[in-house]
């Protein structure tokens, strides 16, 4: 699939979803999957995702092991088989912000509700699975490396 069309499909998919599953693991490799609401910057040509985590194991995991995966899917009752996986690695792509820190005020405008902690996720890879792509002559599995 041409890159510009893939980017359009990714943006459309993300625009129509509100919940993700944030997958982390601690330094020993014990996994944790946490459903969360997510937000994106409107009118910006990026894929940055913002979540407002409460302090706990997922935050501790990211700080100890900055490798995450995000799963987002279309419920099966829609009759569609669609899903997305987003990967981000490193402290330059997993940015925690608290009040008074650079970028927090802007992030607070993006994330609904007053938050004490905001995590900005800058994806490095987005994988999109959509069986409808086959009808258009493309592979059902598409990858965007950022």
C-alpha cells in the first residue's frame, strides 16, 4: 500500500477509537496489560498518543523498562477484523510529564480531565491489520516505520 494511503488509514483508525491496551513489562520481564483511554493532537501530522496514567505498576514498569506495545482493535461484533499494534522504545519516545514541566500545559489541553501525570508516547512503528485491504488489492497487514 502506498505510504500516503497507509497514513490516511492509520489516522482514520485512530480517530475512531478511544481505548487502547498499554502493554508494559517490569525489568524481570513480567508483562502487564492495562486498558486506558487515549488522546491525540488534533490537526498535527503526527501519531503522538497521550494517556493520563495513575501511579502504579505500569508507570513503574515503563520507568524500569522503557519498551511498550499498544493494542487497539475494532470490536468483533462490527463484522470487521481490524487491529493495530504500536511500538515505542526509550525515554525519548516515552515521556512522562508532571505539572510545571515543559510540555505539561499543552498536554493537559489534549488530555481530558485534570491529570497529575501525563505520558506522551511517540510511536516508532505502527502495524495495521485490516482484512478489507485485500479487497483493494493490498496485503491485510501493513507496517509504518516512523
